[in-house]
């Protein structure tokens, strides 16, 4: 495997860079889109269950089918990376919209009422009180979405785009196990590093959760 890496370092690095790009851009876009959608599900309770149902349906669509079907809707080429980005953004929104809504719903009503009594208006209360309190739940969902996207990118290799997944297809085509092992190891490492980064961010922005656990 070391020999394969030394002989194919540029190919592996290019696949790794593409994998990171295709996985993390949808996470960022999906998170930004899911925030207002999840908030609407809490702001208007009658929207919550339809939101959950639609999100569940979207997340249940097989990834390969979505990768193939999107070019028909978007008018893109089958080998366009945009198809992967849009598909994974849809999955991220489907997962994160419910997580955001559940996180905001978990905020104690006494907290929001106290903030209102102190003069916080709705938007200021949302950003200064509700979202910070809901962050542990939201970031837990973000960890799942990030790891899920990193794994789903590899499926795109079946249509010619897939970052590290291209190493899998190349290895199967050539009956050559080294690129498969490299792809698996790098995918697992990438998922682990991304998850660790989010955990560290969560610990940095929600220090009160550590205090609560230590008291418990």
C-alpha cells in the first residue's frame, strides 16, 4: 500500500481534495438552509409534522437514483459535480431541518419567557438565547450529516464523480486491492477528523454543558 501511495500520490491527493469539497460544501449549504426551515417548524407548530414527513421522504430517496435523476431537473451533465453537491445538500437539509426544529423545541419555555420579559425581541431572542441553548442538539445532528455526506460522496463514483470512491471503482475494475484499501482508510480518517472538529467546536461554544455534566 505504501508503494501504491508513493507511485500515485497526485491521484490520491486529487481524489481526497475532491472528496472534501463535495462532502463539506453541501454540509455548509444544507445547514444554512435548514436553520430557517427548522425555525419555521417551531414558530408555526402546524408546520412541524409536515416538515418532518417531507424531510423523511427526501432522506429516504436512494442516493444513486438522486445522482442520476438530478441532471434531468437541473439540466446539467451527468458528470457534473454540481449534481453531487445538490443531492447531498438536499440530504443535509432533510436531516438538519428536523434537528434544528427539535433543538429549538427542546429549549425550556421558562428560558424564552424570561428572555422576553427582559426585553428581547423575537430575532434577538432566537440568536442570543434559543440557538445557543439548542446548539448541542443541532451540532449532534451536524455530526451525523457530515459523516453521512463523507460516506455518500463515494457513491458518486458509480457515475464517474466521487472523490475517494474513484479509488474503489478503479481497484474493482483492475482487481487491485491497494487503491480500495487506501480509499477506505482515507474515508474513515476524513470522517473521524471531521467529527472530531465538530466536537471540539461544540465544546468551545457550549462550555456550560461540560459544567452541567461535571455537576451530575
